[in-house]
C-alpha cells in the first residue's frame, strides 16, 4: 500500500459535494453546531483491559480484507468476546474510496461500526472498484443500512464536510504519530507489528497478558 495521501482536505470537501449531488457545502448556524463532532474511538471488547490491540487499516487494502476474513474472527472469538483485550480500529486513508468508507462507517457509534466492518471487507472488490465515487458511496450506504445504520444519520454525516476533514486529519495525525507506513499495522500495547497470521499474533497477545 502506497504511503501517501491522495487528497487534501479542500479537494476532499469538493469531492463529497459531488457525491451527494450538491454544491460545495456552506453550513448554517445549526449545521455548524452539528459539525462540532469529536472523533470517537472505535473500540470493542474489554475497554479496561491491560492489553490494547489497535489495527491500523485501510478499507481498500486487500491485506486488511484478508486479515478480517481469516484472522480477526479467531481473535474476536478467543480474545475480544471473552473480555481479555481491548480491540480498536483506526482508519488509514490512502485514497478517496477508503475515505468515503471511513466517513460512512462513522455515521453511527462503535457498536454498529463493528457490524459494518465485516461486510465492508467481504464486499471490498465490489465497492472499491466502482467507476465513480458516487457509485462507491451508494454501495457503502447499502452495507451500512444492512447492519442497522439509520438513513437520516448517513445523510447528515455525508453533508457534514467539516467532519469529513476531521476524519482525514485524524487519520493523518495518527499515522504520523505512530509511524504507520503500511496496512494493516497492528499496534499492541504501544508497539507496532507488521501483518501476520493468527498463531504469531496469539504469541504476542499471550505475552502481553502475562500468560506465557
């Protein structure tokens, strides 16, 4: 995965305006208040665990999709659902389609987000290869609605261009701060690890849990 961003916030705002079929968004006073959102942590599992497993993921990354198909279900079953670890996803935005996927993903809270992630990666080839960003957004919207997102929340989210920029900046800040150069990168208790299989991850997790 290339290690650079393919857009700047001003271009990002213009692109989203095209997606939702409006002119460049100019917030009213009420909309300005709505736009004052915070980036919510997308975490699940035991939020008080001594072990924090962060996945830095690009939603258009095939290796991330493979991780979520082949490895994540086992980690979820054995470590997340059992309350042994805290698991967090942080978006890495390398491209426009992944940026739109991140925006729609954040149109609801963490609980629904983790239902969104599985079909998002399972259908990655369908939406990420769409001919236009508008088509990609429509397919992503369908995924979100299928797992319980609210259509009005999605519409509000797509119109909130200040929030779009905040998501992009949050991704930039996180990858810079934590030295993320490729996806997926796993950050377990403050240390970065490259993509690896389940057994290797188990060894790291068990050591972090002081069970080895």
